[in-house]
C-alpha cells in the first residue's frame, strides 16, 4: 500500500530538480454559485495545464527516474495522455520513446505524440489490445516499461497532485476524481486517506471500478463512449483497486450526455478547453449525481486538456 511519505519524497524531488518539467498547477477557488451549484466553495485544480496536458506527467516522470533507462529507451501503451506524458519526459531526459496507442485514440493525441518525437504504433481497437502489443514489444527490446496506471511510481507521482491541493488550499471536504485504470484516484486517495471524502467518478460506458466493486475484485468490462480514449482501461489496476478499497467509499456513474454537457459548459463559461475525462467532476455536480452540503468545499480535479478544439464548437 502506498503511503504519504513516498508522495512527499516524490514532490521534493520534483521541486529540487524537475520544477521546469512538473509545474505547480493553479487551484481556483470559486463560490459554488459561479458554477451553478448550491455549496460554499468549488475548487478547480487545473491539472490540465500540466506538462503534456494532463496529470500523467507526474507519474510518468517518476517512473522514468526510478531506475536506469536502457539504450532501447522507454515503452508505454496508452489511450494518449500517458503516452504524451512519457514522450515528454523521455525527451526531457534525452532517451528514446515508443508508444502503442489503440485505434480509438484521437488524431489530436497522436499528432502530439509525433511532435514530441515518439515512435507511435497504432495497434488494436482498444487500450487493452495496445497494451498486449506493447508488452510483446518490450520483451523483444528490453525497453523500460512504463504502465499507464498500474505501477507504484505512477501512483506516487499522481499523489503529488493531491499534496499540492492541500498545500495551496488546505483540506477540502470532498475531492471528485475521474477514474479510468485507477492511477489518479489511487494516488489522490493515498494522500488524503480519510481526511477528505474522495469520490470516484466513471462513465456508465466504462465502469471498471463500479463493476469491480460489484464483483468484489477487478474484472474485465466492455468500454466505450465519449471518454474512452482517456478512461478506456477494461479493468481497474490492482494498485488503484487496493487504494480505493482502503480509502474511497463512493463510486458514481455518469452518462455520456452529462459528461459532454459539462465539457462544453467549462469551455463556454470558463474558457477551459478540456477533454471529456476532465469534465466528469463537474458533470457529477450538474447532473445531481453528487449533491454537496451547503457548507461544503468541493475540489474538482480537471485532469486533462488533450482535446481537438474543433470538438468544443
């Protein structure tokens, strides 16, 4: 099980040597009424402004720093964001990077990968297919494998985001977190533990954590829908599962319609261009799936910005 000391240690290394790469992203504090919600305050953690356009940069860099990188470089399978973050970290460290993406990854994310100098392989219909191809390739080349969400270093890196929230604003009453493979919520929950209420949010069409809870263990699920390029893991990761079992009580499902409406609201009202995965926290509030108390301070993690701007029109 991850602990807060590991997260603190990771954050110190970022501050001391990699502050040019891992940024302290803004925390906006707004009255609930500004977002159409009847609560005291809503905090927006604008992690979509992180290097590579998502929270993934924290975990991917931490993984690459965890051990020597062979001449064959690093390799990762990703719907897009973990690959972008790995490619950006690899470029910063001057090493090769190979990224396997599925056919449902967006052209915008593939273009960003190519611009970062990664070798991009489009393989299979979904993330799970790209992962299998990636694992086979890693056995051939011996490259350092970076998993998109299920390695300790990846969750520890993601946990630094939660540490930052507390440094910037103190403890929120609740933190709303999007869930795909479980790397983000695993890191966030490991930091906050029981000190804040951490709420897991998933699309109805990609319910990896929800179905794992129903089965009592991680299980494979069919994934599709508007956020599948980011939240398209077919099974919750073992580390994320352990962290959520220990620290997360609530797991809520959201419709694609609610997610898309929240994404467009963030653009039209706040001029925040984010991908669907980043809109789940606001969707939970606007749809009424999560109803805060009147005196509650609610933190929404805005986790990614790798979106085609044309899709926001």
